[in-house]
C-alpha cells in the first residue's frame, strides 16, 4: 500500500512539474508574441511618422537680417509638414545698408548653424529692386524654388510658408500658385522683428536680444554687433 501511495505521489509530482513546464512555455510564448507585436507596432508607428508629412517640397523666403525666433517658427513649421524644405535668403546681393546690413554669407552661416543639413539653403537676389512685389517678382520667386527642386529630382513644389502679416498672395497671378498650398503663420506667436533686434544690438541691449535669438547663436553677439556698427547709419545711432 505504501509503495502504491509513493508511486501515486511521485506521479502527481511529475504531473505538477509537467503542468508548471507547460505554463512556463505558454508564458514564454505569450511574452515572445507580445514582443513581436510591440516591435511590429513600433515599426508601423515609425513608418507612419515618416510618411505622415502632408507636403513633399516647400520653401520659406526671408532676408534673415538676422535670423530670430520668428524666422525659426516658419522654418520649424515647414520641417514638420514637408519632406524637403528650401530656405531662400532674399536680397542676397545686398549688404552694408540700413535694411540689409549683413551679407548673404553671414546670414546663411547663422542658418546653417541652427539647422545643419535639415534644410536646403540658397541665395535669391532681388528681381529688380527690394520693393518690387509685382507678379513678375512672384513668378521669378516660384521659378527659382521650383527649379531648385527639379535640378535635384525632388517632388514638385507644393507649399509656401510665410508670416500672416505679409500679403504674399498678392505677389502671384492665380495660375502661378496652382498646386502650391500657402501656410500663413500668425506673427503674434513670435512678436519680434529683425529691425528690433538690430536696434537692441546698436544700444547694446544684450538681454532683449538674447530673448529672441536661439541660444546656439548667443556667442555671435559681439561679432554681429561689430559688423552692424561698421555701417555709418548704425554707428551714428550708437553715439
């Protein structure tokens, strides 16, 4: 009787061990399946994020005299919604004047420091003069942006990003904007202008200047102020 009981006991223990092993295997399989699902979900999310941009190729135009938080808002927004972003540095032929003190090279250097290779940068001289906002200027602008993309086999231009207080839509004949969406950002989201920044540089108001300039450029304060004060009009204001 005792031997039979021992055999039954051993048999019961074996069955318990088998059940435990089966449970462990099931748990391992469930964990493996969950991991595969998480990986698959992560890959799907990554693909969606990569494919979720609504536009293929957009551009931002500015004189960037010099780049500040308001400019960054436009460029950052373009990067969020476009696969490729072209930043056109306007009035590229001008420097050393009241409205355009910095050379195109200096302006592009600052932009490149902020954005690296995340954006495309190109100079755009004025069509005739700085205040020419005719349809001829608008056609010239769009042609420059489109040609830049076509030369590099990008998708066709489909977005223009600008500040809402600028009547840029009036620059273009209606047919010129076919296929190009317009994204106008409220200027009051970043209430600053390059004019105010230059005024701060002239009176050596570093505190105000740094409030509206990316921290990565704070080390450029003395150089930018020095370049500005080489221009007679600004030098006279500083006295």
